[in-house]
């Protein structure tokens, strides 16, 4: 029959603030010795199987505790706030440690875990500034939420190979909970025998000394911001199985600069492109379809560019590349300067869309068309001189280039397509070449700074909404031209030009 030691059972202290718990008790009740600042040492004899929730919480002078061999459970907050305790040996019989069990034991430098431990409570060692190393038992299948959060001196964590937990869908491996090691800034070595099957949000965030990640199990999951602030961690390998699952912001704020691509991978998933410092792809030699050319993800023969690393700021396209695949510059939000050589003959639609840092692009004379959405949303592009070889510019090619002030159009184009320059709020003037016959709907819509548009007499079709919401606009055209009549009809300011 269970006999619980309650707070009402007054036990006398021995000399030096020592408390000896003996007799026929089988459990220490919840909050039994809470806030007893007179207790400095505790010895618990073998009959005790459970230390209740908050049993010794707030015992601020407790330095040493000897736990019995038959102990099975340590409850939540059992030793919370025992700030003077430096070491604790947890018997091998313990299977469960509750949440916050040792929270606030800020002087603790050593913990001996039992081999049979199956559950470690959340927040167990949060902000333990003195804890240096941890050897976890093989039976443990999860390191819970914030278990070692803020352990600023923690240098090494070791977990040997474990077996499947028996839960449905678990083939072995370790799950590392949300913020489990966040802010463990001295953590250099995470020796985990089993492959990691789950790293929840911010599991390793701000582990600025951690250079090497644990191996990932097939189907492993990485949560949002899992590597945020991990300055020493620069390389990430896509598992050969290709079954690593990443949350949308898994690599956001990470310092990953190199992605290792295994055999069989022919496309870089979008989530990897959210690594802001990724500057290089390294492709396994055995990959039959892809290769790396100067860090770019390319076809095996190096002629087709499939993906530019999103962390690059400058790029001169390697000479071997002859074709740019759709989406090759997706996520390249840091790319500021780009030079393309004359072996490239065409650009795919939306090729630079969303490259918000792009300021300078050198295009060769071999390119004859700017496709639809080619530079859409390039918010840092201030001026652009298009090659004279260009004969067509597609819809929304420069839409939302909000910093674009000046662009020189080539002489061979025949149309300003639908919304080509829509929402170019900084564009101040435009000279339409004589070759242009048509200005399509919304071509310059909402160009709020556009003050002058010189339109030749040969432009005989101007759509009704071509200059929608261009409040400062003045059209420069001959008095007998379609552009002059258009300005009259739309009540747009106009200025006469003599042919």
C-alpha cells in the first residue's frame, strides 16, 4: 500500500541542515518541502519510488540530494529553484522526469541520467549557465521543448544509438523539440547516434558554435528557423533519399552557404532557396543529370543553368552556360549585379522577377526579346539601357520596378505591351521610339512621377487606360498626331513638337 510523505509530516533536521527521509514511505507528496530554506542536504532511502510535483521547489540552500535506487518518477517542478545544487545523480530505475523538474538549478554543472529514462520533461534544464556536458540515455526518443534552452556553457551533448519507441510510424531516431537547445552558444558537439527524425521550430537556433548537424533519418522534418543564428554551421546536405521535409522558413536566418546535392536530385526545392546566405551548390559526381559550374546548379554538360544560389550578390555567367531555365533566379533577393555573355540567346518569362536588390544587368546583343514579367518587382533597378537587338518587350516586363527613373528603349520595338511599366512610381520621363505603333492598356498605369512622354506621330493606337493615374503627365507630340488627339480627349497636359 502506498504511503505518501506530506508537508504535514514534520521530519526533524539533523546537523548541518540534513534531512533524512526513511521509514515506510513510498512517495514524497506534492510540495512536501516547498520553500524550506533550512534544508541543505537530503538523503532519501530506498523505499521511495516517486518524488512528487514541486516536492523540493524553492529550497534555495539545498546543495546535495541522494536519491534512492528504486526511484521511478521525478515529478514536475520537483527541484525547481534549488539554486545552490551543483550535482545530481539520477538512479537507473527512473523512467520519467517531469516538466521543469530541475528548472532554476542554475549552479548545476553535472547531471547523471539513468539508462532507463524514457521521458525528459520540457524546460528541464532551461538557463542552466553552469552545465557543461550531458550524456543522455539510449532509451530517450525525444528531447522536449526548451529542455536545454539558454544553457550558455553547454559544450557537448551525447546520445547513443537507440531502438524504435514502438509508436506507430517510428522507425527509431530522436526528436528534438521546439527551442530544445536554443541559445546554447558554446555547444560544439551534438553526438547523436540515432538519426534525427524531427527538429522542431528553433531547435538549434542561436547555437553559434555548432558547426556540424546530426544525420537525418528518412522523412525527417526541420521546423521553422531551426538553424537561425547558427554562425558556424555553413554546410547542409540533402539526404540521398530526398525525403527531408522542411518547414517554409526552416533555413530563414541561417548561415548555410553551401548545399550538397546527392545523386538523383534534379531540382532544388524552393524551401532551400530561402537560405539567405546560400552561395554555392556542390553536386555529387554520380549525379547523372546535374552538375555544379562555379557553384551554380546546372545540367550535366554545364550548358543549362537551373538554379542560381540565392545568396550571391554578383554574377558573371560562366561561359559554358548557353541557356537559362525558368525559375533559375528564383529567390535571388541579394543579387545586385549580373553580366550575361553572348552565348545566351533568350531569356525565359519572369527570369529576374522578384530580384529586389538587382541594380545592374548587362545583356548581350544576341538577345532579341525581353519576355513577360522578366524584371517584375526589381525594386532596386534605377536605370536600364536595353540592347538595340531587342525587338519585343513582353507584358509586365518592368512592372513594379519602383526605383526605375530612366530607361532607354531600343529602336526596333513596335509595341509597349500591357502593363509593361505599370507601377514604376519613380519613372520621370519616357521617349517612345518611332517604330512603336501601339501602346497597350495599362502600359504606364500608376507611374505617379511620370512627367513627360514623348510620343512619335507614327504611334497610331493608344489604349484608353495606357496612362491611368499618371497625374503629372504631359504628352509631347505633333499637333496633328494620334497622341495629341489622345491627350486632348483624356484631358492630359500636352506640349507641341514640330516635326
